[in-house]
């Protein structure tokens, strides 16, 4: 039965992806806007909510109004491919994402149409260009907010890894407010994508597709941070990491331990 469930869900999600991507590309081409936000940023909201319905993902958003009113960066922890769906389901957003996502059929096209900023983390020049692209994108249009997974990697669900400094340097340089956000799953064994252990995206997706559910996930915004040029990026990064780890009741990996993890 689980195999049948998984197959049905995969077929339904492929339909949502293909149909939604077509609408995304059309909306991006026509530059349609609604209430000041590109329609290409609104379509993924509906697509993600359909995904949650199909996969029996139950989303709880704490202080939803504060999230929706925020203009700036949103900084969540990152353990699953579902994190992206979750954040899209909350509200219209833009993402910073790895260049590998852009190369994936359908998903990459949809991400590009939705205004995703891509970065090659193995290329220092690309990382610098991404920082400039984020600044230009935000200053040109602060809404919708930009989601940045500051760990720069997939977590393991049992700790929060050190946050990259680039985001925080940019935030203090341009006085851009950011909102740390804690994403928590009741079944990390299902949600966590163990890519660093060799689990492929297909395997992670199939694991979720064959899980009857429900899979409960909560999204909790923490205290808003409005940095100034006087702040230190490393301290801002550490504070955000520790705050999210405390909310999740998980250890925060010290920055100096990153290389050995």
C-alpha cells in the first residue's frame, strides 16, 4: 500500500510542478504583479500548499502576521528539501539557493522564474557575486522577503550548524533587518534529507511520499534583528544560530568546530 501511496503522490506532485511551472514562466514573462508583488512569487504559495495537502504535511505558523509583515531577510535552519515548500506555503518569498538547484529540470525552471538567486558555493567569485545580487535584489524590491539558509548546508536534525557570515555582513552594511526562524518537524527521520550521507533527492522524496503522515511542521519567528554598521558579523551570526538552536532545544555547533563536523 505504501508503494501505491507513494506512486499516486508522485504523479500528483509532478502535475502540480509542471502546471505550476508553466504558470510561473508565463507570469514572469508578462511581469504580472498583484498588490505590489510579482505573481511569479505568489504562484509557489499555492503550489506549496497543494504539496502539503498531497503529502499530508500539517503546517503550524506561529505569529503569522509578523512574518507576513516582515521586509528584509528571513533566516531559518535547514534540514530538509521540504523546508523550501514550508516557507513558500507561509507567504510569498524569494530564495538564495545552490547552483545545483538551477540545473534540475522543472524545479530549476520554477526556481528561476520565482526570482531565486543562485550561488556556486565552491566558487568564491560566485559567492561574492551572489552577495552583490542579494543586495541589488533587496534594494530594488524589498518585498517579498528573501529567505537565506545561513548554515550553507543541510543539517542533520540533531544540531544547528554555524551560520555563514556573508548574510550578516550584507545586513549590517545596508541596515537590512532579518528575522531568525525556527523550523521544526515532529518526524525528523522522515523530513531530514541526508544528502551528505549519500541519500539522493529522489530517495528523500520517496521516503516522504511513502509516509502516511501526518508530518507536522512548525514555523516560529524569533526576535527581529535590525543591525547597524557598528555590529560585528560574527557576533550576529552566532547570536542567530544560538537563538534558533535554543528554540529547537538542539545544540549549536561552535563555528570553530565546523571544519571537523
